[in-house]
């Protein structure tokens, strides 16, 4: 299903109340299930809560559909490179109990200490009821976007596959397993339409990233991010802190960075476009 909308953006950021990003790209979504048909769970991972997030459980405790994800320990329904986010309520917005950084990064500059202190406050924090939908499990790769370019449908972003000088160093093209960074909203929209999908709304993206319990990060309220969890950059008085020297990571290369629904890299690495126009957060969805 394709939906008409104006320009908007949201970040695959470190938390839902504090942003740290590298570049702009996309993940697509769809209400229609991708092919092939339903999968049957054969996993026996201890602690998988199949019923917690909308997956039904058989009498023996295994999931009737999908599989238990060993990193999120939740039931994940994945097909054709997409994961399913079931219908129902989730907690949307800046969670005042966990999102503000407080003293977690005392030397970090320009990061919110309260929900209201954000440059674009994600308030009020409230329950939102959404339909079920599918979303790409990973960020769209350069290889995937290149197919759209080769089909003469998509246009390459600036500095696509070129060496360039940013004034301090010569940067070389990233490999094809990296996110397709530097896309405009129109380029992202064109790609999603070409593959028969659309951009997710901000509410859809946020639910896919954080689940239903108002957690701070896709993996939970703790631990705080390190370079094994998310590619991220914090600005501090001493300079940039984090993983900026690695530029972009291959999609899915940090499996611990998995949301309850099985989407990966929902924190760090790159920004992502959404369908909505940027306006009052209170008016969403």
C-alpha cells in the first residue's frame, strides 16, 4: 500500500530522547505480508516471550508463527527481509523515567537532560494504538539501492561511489553492504515505491524500534551504548566521542542492537526518513 504524504524525518538514534547520527537513508514498510507464506517456529531458546508482543503460543510454549530471537528473546516473525509489528498499543514519545541522559554522559554537550529540553521535544509521552505492519529488518543497503539506479528509476545521491575530500581527509566509497546513505526524502520515497512499499510513519518507526514498553534503547533501558551495540557519536568539550572513526557499519553487523520485533540497527549508524511532515509531536500519529 502506498500513502501520499509530505516530507518528514526521524533518526535511528541512540535513544528516543537523545539523538546521535551519521547520515540519512531509509527502511521501507508495508501493510501487506511479503512472500513467502507464514513460517513455523522451530526455536527452543529459553526465555522467549512469544505472547508478550503479539505472537501466539502453542501449548508447548513455542511460537506458532515466527521464531525466538536469541538477542531480543522475543518472538520475531520475519519474511522476505521484513519483520512484523503486530497491531496494538505502544508507549510513544520521550519517557521521562528513562530517556533523559542525566549523568550517564556527564561530559557530553548538546544532549537533553529532560524530555522538554530536546530541540524538538517528543512530548507528551502517551499510549498510541497502531495497526499491524511489516518493516524492513535492516537499513536499505547500497547494493539494494543500486538495483533501483540500474533500473533507471532511482537517482544516485551526492558522492555516490566517489572519493571526495571533506577538507580534512579523503573519504573513499563505503562497500555495498553499508547503508545507502545521503538520500533525500524524495529518493527514499521513490525507492520504497519501486519495491512496492512505502516509508513508515514516525509512529510506526518508533514502535518497531522500541517495542511496547517505553524502553530507552532497542535492547532495553540498559546498558548504555558502546561501540559493540551501536555506531554513535557524542559531542563533548574534548571532541567527538564514540565510534565515528568507523564511519558506517555493515547492516546487521551488531546483532545485540535488535529491537523486540527483530529490526536491527534501530539505534545509531544513520538517520532514517519517515513519511510524516515535521510538525507538532503532539499531533502524531
